[in-house]
C-alpha cells in the first residue's frame, strides 16, 4: 500500500544543507499497521509530510496504492489522510465541528453531507451535541476525536498518524488508541504511525522501523520489540531509556551519529 | 529539624462568571530533603500547588491555607521583599519548555550570571567563572562556547540543562521542577534526570518533581503524591506505586500501554464522582 524507495529530503542549500531523510526505503502492506520510531530530528515526521504532499521537494520514489506521490491528483485525499500531533493547533478555531467535517465533502462534491457528518461523529464516540461546538468548547481528547473524524470523512484507505496521543493525558491516550484500533478493524485501514513512545508503537503496530538522523537503523516485527531483542545498540539504548529512570543506564548513555 | 515545606489545607480558587472555581481543594503535605513527585492529569492542580509555594499565582487566584511555610518561615505573611529573598535564592523553579522560559535576547551566560548576581554581591568576572563552572556541572561540554550563545542556538536538551544551571547557581534549598523533561527525547531526559539526581544528592536539596508521567516519577522520586481534581487522593513510596490502592491511581496505571504485553484494548478510566470527595 505504501512503497518508498531511496527517499532523500534535504532542507536548505550549500553549506547550510541538512539531509533530514537519507535514502530511506520502506514498504507497508495493505491493512498493515506500521510504526516509525525515533527521537526528534530523526526525520520520521518528514516521511509523513512527503506522503501527504506537505513537503514537495524530495528525491527518490514514493507511491501509495500504486499512485506516485510526485504526481498529485484529486484521488489522493480520498486515499490518504493525516492526523496531527496537536489537537489544539490542527482544528480551525473559528470553524464549528460541523464546518470542519463537512468541508472535505463540499470540496469533493460528495452528497448527503448531513447524514455523513452525524455518522462520523457517532463513529468517533461523540454525540450530536458536539456538532455545532467550536474547538475551544472541547477537551483535548474530544478535539483529537474530531480530527480523526475529519480524516475519515473521505473514507481513505491509509491514515498517517503523527504522534496522535503525545499531547494527551494517559487516560485519554488509552481512549484514542482504542478508537484507532477499532476503526482499523472495522474499515481495514492501513496505518503509518509516527511516535517516540515505544509502548504506544508496541500496542498499535505489527511492524516498526527505528530511525536515527534520517536513516532507518533497524526494521523489526513488533514481537522482537516485545521480547526486548532488537539487533542494534541504538534501539537497545532507546528501549532502556523508555523504561524509566535508572542512574546506571543514564551514565552509560552514548550519542549515536 | 524543621521540614523544608509545610502545607496544610491549601486552597486555590478562581472567580468565574458562574461562581468560584476551586482548583486546589485542601492539599496538605510536608517535604524534607527528598525527591517528592506530584503526579496527576492536566487540571488536577499539581502545577498550581507548585506555584503557590513560591507565591507565584496570578492576582485573580484566591489562595488560603491553614499553614504554608518554607523552612519555618510563614509564606502567607511574607512581604514582597521577603518573597524576593526566597524566590530564586532559596526556592527555584524549573519550567517545562526552555524555548519560552529563557530570555531570547540575552546570551545564555549573561542570564545565568544574572541569576547569581541578583542574590550575591560579586564582580562580573567572578559571576562569569561561577557560570562556567555551573555549565560544566550540568555536563555542557564546551562551556566557554555555550556561554556566548543565544537560546535559539541551542537544542531543547541543552536549553533545559541551561535552565537547570540558572536555577541552581544561587544554590537554593528547594528546587521545584514542573514537567522539566516532558519536551525532551527519552535519552536526553535520562541525562537531565541524572544531573538533577546528582545535584540533589550532593547538595542535600529538596526536590518537588511535578509530572504526568507515572512510570518516570516512580523510578526517579522517593515519595509520590497523586492529585485528582485539586486534592491529594493517594500518597505512597515511589517504589510501591505499583501497589497503589486508590482506584484513580490504579486506573491510570492500567491505561498505560506496555512494551512487553499485547492487549486488544487498553483499560479506560471510568471516573467515579465519589473521588471528588472521598
């Protein structure tokens, strides 16, 4: 479903040039949930931005369901949608929930908007009472539900999830992760989930790739992660650091280039 | 020995159009030379409790307490002049995001030096020497170079260490850290915590560590207070958090995904109205 080969993304030019992604290849099958893990600056979000067309300058090849990402056409929004990290920033503050959800339908000339909006709200666990509210009248978890509903309005096959729960409290995170898993089961969606939280990826994904400084350090099945048996030292350090504070582990940390 | 902090029946409320909103409702605890974690979700009142100890609430906030004391000194009766001698010098506050907490138009070294010179009468040269030593203490490899950088020129992890250096240079007795590592990568987080841990142990400071991350607090602190809707619902040794008894704490722990196990669904917290009062 997602096929990326030799993707390179460079920002800036000349001596200021920074290669955010360097020759990345990955393949995600239909209906699969794939995790992209890494620390800030590893290039994981840049990969998602290339796939959605938010980042237009890149080299290599990338395709979704056989359609090249480079040649964007109207089919793309109906194939792939994205859910962003910050539900406080990704919804228009002066648009009601109804407005946010019906806009993609209007753009793509889809009929029975009224019916679809109320069904979408129901599917993400928000009642009709939320339909005419503004984002500031919603909690963080409710906003993220609206953002997920908006991403599903055009019935895409692929959802790109960029740290969808890192701005939320843990109890709300559990609700959103459960919702995402249920929607995937119901609709056979393909997920590409970017996160720095290994536990979230272990819970949500079948396979994952660990990135550092623009390259994939290692790719593995989620069971390998669960058994804590990654092959690379970088991944092992990441795993140790995720377990909580330990004086000895902190002392032994190294920076990997 | 007098405890560093004594809090009894602390209440903070805000006037709203619909009447007064009680954000902190009767919090009591004492703190010695230890690492105390305060955990809770957004809106639980954990940050406000931290700010109240420095009397750094907005004027709209209404604060009351039976006792609010630092090192035996009554903070409720303290004059602005008294408070200025305490803030920074004896209690300091590390905030979550160095991008907003550091002054963007002053070099790193100048602002750390300023923190020292506000409380100690020393020459610029002495302040500079002290600043460089402090930067080294928070494990910045090239203190002379970093001294002259502006905040936008340093990474998030380094910015956080700079803020810690600034807060520690007046040698306070108590450090309040409000989500000091939430904006950092896990490996950098570990390094920053190790610095805090060493400094607290070596200097015999008290530390209040405010965080939403239960596992992190359990592994880092000595003792934990769990807050819910403005009240402390549970207090325990950090090492015994897994044996917590309050349904709210248990619910939070159960809602966390874990690397080792595979579950079809995560437990969702059902909030019991009885937690508000019981």
